[in-house]
C-alpha cells in the first residue's frame, strides 16, 4: 500500500522493521483527512496504513509527489525480527503451524531461530512478512523510483524535510523501538553462514546505502596455509 498524503503531495512506501511505525504515525497526524482515534498504540498506525508489497502502477500515478522510503541496515533489520517477534511479543506461540511443529521451538535462542529461519517463515506469516527482502516492498529500482531514500539513522533529517514541505512541526520518535542489542556477530559462525545468501542479496540491493559486513569475512581455512601446498 502506498501511503499518500494528498494535501502535501507526499508518498511513502513502508519497509517492515525500518522505522515504519514512526513514519506512519507522523504522516497520520499530518494528513488532514485521516481520522486518528483518541487512544492509540503502535498497532493503530499499521491499521490505518497497512504495509503491502510494491505495486508499480500505484507508485507510477504519484510521480509528481515527493516519493520517499526508509531503509535499514539488513543485518540489523533481520536481528530486530528476532528481538521483536520472538523476545518482545512472544508471537511464535500464536502461530498454529509453529505450535504443531515438533522441530520448531516456540521460544528459540537466536542461533536456533536463525538456523531454522526458512522453516519458521514457512510456518509463520508474521515471520515471513518481516524477513521478506526490501525489494518486495520498495520495488527493484530505488534510484529511479524515489526522490529520496533515507536510512533509519537519518529519520531526524526526514522529519526536518517533512516539516519544511508541510509547514508543520514534524517529530519522529521511535514508535516501536525493539531494542535488544542483538548483533549479527553475536551468532555462531555456522548460523551466520546460513544467513549469508539472504544478507548478501539484501546488501547488494541496498549497496548505495550500506556496506556488507560479511564482504571481507572468509573462512579461516581459506587463509591458513596447509602443509605440502604451495
């Protein structure tokens, strides 16, 4: 779903786990035709503005708008899926298919979760939604399709830009801060190896914005001389 604020010619596409709750909240308060209920929580913004997969036709009709998105470091985005879905929400327990699976713990540690990520995403639509590649939501061509791509560490700049464009004071505090402090390199090496193809693809897509931390990491066996080999 394209989130458009027609009063100000703004168009935004959300990427899960990339500040979308905060941006949706700010846009809902900017939109003069959006009814914001008196009592809100983080779920309010996703009910008002559901996150959908990219639709080129919807996006093309807003060519005259200020079109923007927010992206996040792929490894940090992936780790936040664990800290939010597994740790904070305990949401795996709400999935009938995960509960029915004998091989998938409901409260896995990080290595168990990520080493079995392919199975968790098949069983849980919530996990699948949050680990889908950025291009699924944003489209394949960020350079041509967007006036500006903000990183999550540039959201204060996004708030300033929206303030200038609308004449309204826009603030963008984290509406759904997952925290947790989990780093990719907290995982075991073999777990990282299983995530490598997924992360390589994501970093390639976002190469204008993030460097792949795995790019120079190679197995120790590849650099350790072996006897009798020259």
